[in-house]
């Protein structure tokens, strides 16, 4: 890693002791952390994992939780987002991926217990002057500085300087909470990450008194990714999709039920699923979702729809894995389709009842349903939709055995 300060074996051994690792192998924590990360991260950031171990201070973030989020997890998520940006977008912005990753890895290394949920004191929050070390950046003298929330910025900047990072990266670290985000940069990054207009507007309009300093595209991208993580943490949902397996599944199920895709669709191979073309289809339609929409924000609405989809997927896949697993997708505003290999109507009705009751318990929302069996996927979906429409007049959730 460019600018990396070598971490000695003695320093790693000292960290083992301070972190409570008791064993005869000073480097064991490296292997443990590596295996843990492999279990929770996306494959695309595996090539960057080695960089984590070159920054001793970064590992201490694993012991800090702020606003309910582990701070090492926050950095990992930032690396995921940085890895998702296409090369052409970075080229257009004049940013190297190496500099972006350095900025992301170092932007929060100065965080300490002052923002930890276990010891945080709300009465200590107040306005303060921007530290002298950062005042030479244009606009920082007048930017809003809040202690203790922004204290880590100057500490991260000083740590990064000890690692001899390039000036462009140092600027990105120094300004990631205060740089003014420009529309061009936000649109390029937002479109690459499939962000909605609502999310982009929220980032652009967030606290203009604080985000007032002039800075490079690199500083703006780090600030955008940091704000995006804050939005995801607030609403407990990922608002950046990219081309993830879940999105591929959504698209291919929509095309299957409308007859635009066949069981030979290459996207199914990407998902590791084999279909014959005569799978059963279940349609779920949320009741009174219009009333929910009127009383909640766009983020809460999207979070609810995503949560219900994940709930349905977890329930239909409980006993089937690999090629045999069922597919589920949000195919409309509040409609969910399940493509399943089950053809026994009794078992299908048990599945429907279990899903409907679980959605009701978890979210308070009731569902109407329809199912189609015996034809092609598209014809089964058409049959399921007709059944769901016939139940539209009923205002209560009945047991499927009564309907």
C-alpha cells in the first residue's frame, strides 16, 4: 500500500494483549479477523483486505460502537461502496482507486471512546473552533465544527500524516465532514451506485453550514460515501443496490412472470438456480399499503418493502438451497411474487399462511394472495393475480383453509 507504515510484529503482539487475545501466536488475531471478514463481506473487496492489516490504528475501531454501529464495520461498508464505483466514473472525476481506498481506510482512524455509545455524554456536545491544523483548507475557518463529533477528523488527519499519505488523500480525510458536495460529483457517484433522487437530494442538502469548505473530487466522494452510510444506518437498510444478486433476482423474476424470460435465461445461472418452466407462482399483495405510504417517509416506505421481501425470501428458502431454492421478488409497488418448485396445493397454502402471519406479526401489515399451479410460470402468475384480485373485497386476513 502506498504510504503504508510497516506494522512490526511487536506492535501486533502488543495489540493482541490489549485486545484480550490470549494465545501463543502473536499474529493469531490477523487470521481470526481475516476469517471473520470473509464471512460478512462481499467478494469484491477481498483484494483489499490486506490493506486493513497495514493500519494498526484501524483495528481499534472494532472496539468502538457509535449510534449502534461498530466503527470497523462502518469502514468495511465504505470500502464496499468504494469498490463498487466503476473505473470510468473515477476516471471522469480524476480520482485513482488507490487514493480513494486510502482516504476511506484512514478517514475515521482517529475515533475514540468520546463517541462510543457506552460512555458518550450528550451534555458534552457543543460548537468549537476548527483546529489550527485544518484551517489552511479553503472554507474551513467558517465551517461548523462540533465537538466531540468532529474531533476525530483532526486526529485521523494527524495519523494519516504519520503514514506519509499523498496531499490529495490528506485533504480528503481532513474535509470528509465539511467539503461542499457538487451536483456533478454527486450525480456521477449516485448514478453509479443506483441511488434514488430522494437519497441524492438528502445528501446534497444535508447541513449546508457544516458542508461549506471547498475541496477536491476525492474529498467529495469520501463525504458522499460517509453520508450514504449514515442514511443506511438511520433506516437500517442498504439504499445502494449496484448489480447485486438480490437485484438480479428481482429483475429475472419480473421477466419470468410476464413471459419476457425463459428458464434458459443466463441470469438464472448467475444465481445458481435451475428452472423447468412449470414452477408454481404465489402472489402477495399488501393490504392498505396506501395508508402506510401517507403516514411515512420515502425511506421508511422503501425500508418496509425491502424488509418484507427479505422476510419472504428467508421463509421460502428455509428447507431448499442451491439449485432447488425458490425465487422471490418485489414486482410492483406493493406486490411480491414467489416462483417455487412446490406443486402440492396443500403445501403451497401452508407456505402462504406461514408467510402471511409472519408479515402481519413483524410489520402489522396484512396481505391478500393468489396462487397458480399447473401451467407455465407466466400463466400461473396470471392465475395468481386473478385470485388475488378476487380477494380484494375482503378486509381481514383469514386462514387459507377458510378461503
